[in-house]
C-alpha cells in the first residue's frame, strides 16, 4: 500500500504544479475527485493482458502527467513499473509509444532486459503503441551502457521483425556505441566489411562524424587527430558538424587556441555557423582569451541573426561565473527569461556550483522550482553536499524534504550525502537509520567506520 499512496501523492503533486502554473483544472485533478477512494485496488507488478475493448474514455488523465510521474520514479524501477500498470488498469489509460519508451528506459537503467522485451512484445500487439526507432535507440543505449555490446547488435539484427532494420537504426546503434565509449566496436562494425553485407553506406560524413565523436568521448586525442586526417585522405567531406566536434576536441584536450584557429578557418571558407558551432566557439574563446571575448562572440552571433539557445546562455553564464562576475551572470539569466529562452536545470547548476551564500542558493532553488524547472537527482545531491560541507544540517534536510515533496525517490548518492552530513554532526543513530533504509531498498551503502558497516553490505545498485 505504500507504493499505492506514493503514486497517488506523486500524481497529485504534479497536478498541483500544473494548477499553480496555468490556473486551470487539470485532467488529473478530475481523476482524484472521481477515483480517489479506489486508487490501486488491484495493483500488480506483473504484466496483464491488454483489454480487447476499443479505446476507452481517458479524459481524466493525460499522457504528459503519466510521463512526468514515471520520470519522478526513474530511480525506483519497481515503483515506476507498478505505477505504469496501475494507471492502465485503474484509470483505463492507454499507453502510447512515448510512455512505453519511458518505462523501457527506466527498466533498462536497472538491467531489467527480460521485462524490457516483454514490454516491447506488448507494444507490438497494441496498435496505439507500436515500437519505433526511439524504442530501439533506448534498447541500444541501455545494453551498451551495461557493456552488453553483443546484445545490442543482436537487437539490431532482430529489427526486421518490426520493419525497422534500416539506415536510421544502423546509425542509432553506431551512435550509441560511440556515445557510451564503445567506439572500437563501432569502428569495427562500420569499417570491417559487415556494413557492406548489411547494405549500408558508411563512406558518408554522418558516420564519420559519429566515429570522430566516439574517439572524443574516450578522450583519445591522438586517435581524434588521426581520424580527422584520415577523413581528408578518404575524401570525406567535412561539414559544419565535423568542425564543431573537432573544435570541441581541441577545447577539451586543453588546446582552445586551436579551436579558435579552426573557427577562423571556417569563416575564411565562408561556412555559416549554426548555434551548435557558436556554442563551442564561445567556450573556446572564453577559455583561451577570457570571458569578455567569449561574450563578444555571443553578441556577434546575435548580430548575424543566429538565435542563441539555452546551451549558449549556459556557456556564457559559466564563463562569467568562472571569472567571478556573478552580477553579469544574473543579468544573462534575466535576458533568458525576457527572450523566451527558458533556463534549464544546467543553468541553475552553474549558479549553485559558484554561489557561496546559503540564502542566495535557496532563493535561486525556489525560483528554479517556481519557474517550472524540475530538479534532477544530482541537483539535490549537489545542494545537500554543499550545505553538509558547510555544516548546515537544517538546510540539508530542507533539500531532502523538497525532494520528497516533488516525488523523487532518493538514489545512493542522495542517501550518502545525507548520511555523511549526519555523521559530520555526530548524529550516528539517525545516520544509521538512513543507512538501514537504503539497504532495505536494495541500494548499496558505502562502508563507514563510524557506523560499523563493511564493504559488501546490501545488493549493488547500478
């Protein structure tokens, strides 16, 4: 029943946020006025058969709320899965491909691949939620983050069953391999001859950009340079994206001046930069020449009619804060709000990482939530660690309470931040209580001499 009431509270908290944002009666609010007496009466963690009836009336619940609720349970797959099934049975909600994909992503995060495939088969049998390219992009991602490369490629081989074994899926599996540090396997898949057997053309710019980015993700700078030169030898045309990736490589490898040189080369060639390229240039020039020069490029891009996006603003804010120009960074935040470019969680993280006054941080945290930006788990962890390091235990608990109010399930990092703060204050009994609570959830706690815990207690949490 705890999960039952937890899901109910979760949906209600999301609906309240909607009411405060739009001053409208949300569909989910009507759900509680009509069904609150029977929430989760027949909840089951197992799959149930699809109803053969036509699409039922689901005016009392909407897909966005279901998606947001699943997001809030992303650190607890069992609760997410029970909610996923409950909302279908109790609310007659018809899951779409989007909500199925969200659930797949959560299951894959916890290596629940058998359940994931059950879900995929269930999607295949439901005309409202047929698997799409995004479905299998999630499967590729989750297999590869678990270092199950063979399983990811075997999944690609199965896609003929879903009429999805095409160039898009091939690019998706290559991209996932490159993104999650298996570029060697991606290179082999593309250039060992297997791609020809599959009928895919790999001698194009897009595939080479993915592989270049894969070497970048590994931090193998000599390989990046070698592959960049190899592209020229093979006659692969370098596009704006190629240059953007290589400028990023130059920045991250500690050579921002080389990124600036590439930027000048692009301008000489008459290449029109897009917002992604400008974002890299702003960072490169800001690092090599100073924040003011980065801001100068920011002004230049606007003058040339290239609209900045949230990443652009975040880059400028980070440069200014790194230079100690907090007031100017706040001014850029105000510009974002005036220009209808909503700040995201990264925007606020930039400030939280730099600010040194607890009251100012809490004020900004409150503004973040009022502006409709949902804190991530690493937001809570960052703040709890910061307040714990400063010795402000009351503020640590304020953040913890807000996390619970907004319906997020704490992960091991959140628990560890709280427990460390309690130990720092000598509150060992309370710290032990939270340590036992995380173990009861199957989350492994780190060994602590103060609590008498040893390595190996609890099940590993991945």
